[in-house]
């Protein structure tokens, strides 16, 4: 096994932009607006294919089937079987993201036959006016919500929150969310799911047709009164380790995430399960199993289970693992 880099699966979106090109240095294939880059995915809606080494051209699904526990770790196979558990994306949002909500595992597995969608957002860049919808106002009851939505009156329903670079947002299932103003570049870590229930899409049309809404299913899964946790760079505890500053962003049921700020050398010890590095900024090298990899902002690398990595350079890395 070795460190795997996957081809970027770029997705055009009506709310997208050109930030992948201007900020992350991606080569975009057309002049259209791109909103998502699926970096590590074993989902049929956007399967990842290996870009480097001996496994080049193989899908994540095929190498997961082939290598199993050697790729992801014993615990992952025992818990999830043949279902890969995570999906990693970059999002470039330059227009209103639809107001939406995600289901829990219980609901999604029963109704959609796939995982629920717990996700987190790390804000890589944000304009000064960037504003999100995060949850419903405390006074909104199911009765008030239904009355207003049936009248297509969305005023006064949502919590509106200004965000900035470095904010980390925990978007749990049942939390209504979306974007309102400004532009924002996000690293998104989520369960391996593509289930989203739209509540309101600002009456936009795509190819002359309004996008589908899912009001009944949304009503089934909304958790009224649920608060959203947001941490900022200044509020998080920082631990100095080797030539790095480590921030613990989340320890959760579906994933754990650390932010690494490295200026020099950092030895990331072998771990029982796989890890994923999202390179949020900087450049440097990764060394593992006698191989060396040049890395830069916008790259994503998959670290197989039980593999240690020597990291050198000036880098900001999001490390996701289970």
C-alpha cells in the first residue's frame, strides 16, 4: 500500500464559481461555474479513481473490495462492511445554496437505502459579507413552520450567521442550513451519502425548470430548536507537537478531525484505521513507505491503515479519520 491521490471529480453548480481555479489552482475543463470537487468518494454519484502509482485508474470501490482491512483498518470493515464511510469535498459557493436539511442514519437507511448525512464545514476563504443559514429560530415550532412554508413565506424562519475564514461548523442531521450572502470556499467532510432535502431554492431555474423541493421528507427530519456549534480559530485549544500546532476540531460518532499547522517537520504516527489529508494551504512533502510525495494547496491524500507519514514544509492540513 502507498499514499493514494484521486482524480478530482468536478461538478458544475448554479451557485458555483471559479474559485477552484483562482484560489486552489485546479485546471477547470470548461468556462462553466463549478461548485463541488469530490476528492475522496466511494459513492456512485461521484466515484473516485486513483491518479498515482500502481493502482492508477482503479476506483476506490474496487481497491476497497480488493484490499479491505489493509486499506481502511479492521474496525472499519467490522463496523461498515463493504460500505466506505466517508466523503470528502471542496465547495465553492458564490450564490445562494438552497435551504436544505439532511436525514439521520435511521431515516436515510430506511427511506433512501443509504447512510444519513452528518457533515462539517471548514471555512477556507470567505468574503467579508459571507452569511449562512444555520438552524431555525428558537421560537419556530412545527406548526409555525408548516404554516409559513405552505404560504411560501420564509421570512423570520432561519438563524442567519456571519462566518469568516477559519470557522468550523458542525452541521448535524436535522439542522436546516444554506447560504445567503457573499462567497465562501469550504472543505467538507461528511458521511458517504448524497441525500439532501431542499426546502427552498429561491425560485431559481436551471435550464428553465425550478429544482425539485422535498418538503414532506424535510418535515420528517427537521429537528426544531437544534443549535449549531461553530468554533473559530481564536477559540480553539492549540497543542504544540513537534514543529506543528494541532487543533482538535471534532470527535464524533462518524468522524474525527484535526487541523495541523506545520512549519518544519511532523511525524504523524501510524493509526489503526485510514486517514485523509486535505491540504488547505502551503506546500511541502509527505514521506511514507520509502516514497515521497510533493504536495500543495488543494491536494488530497488517502493514508491507508497502519501507515505512518513524515510531513515536511509549511502546510495547513485537515486530517480526517474514524
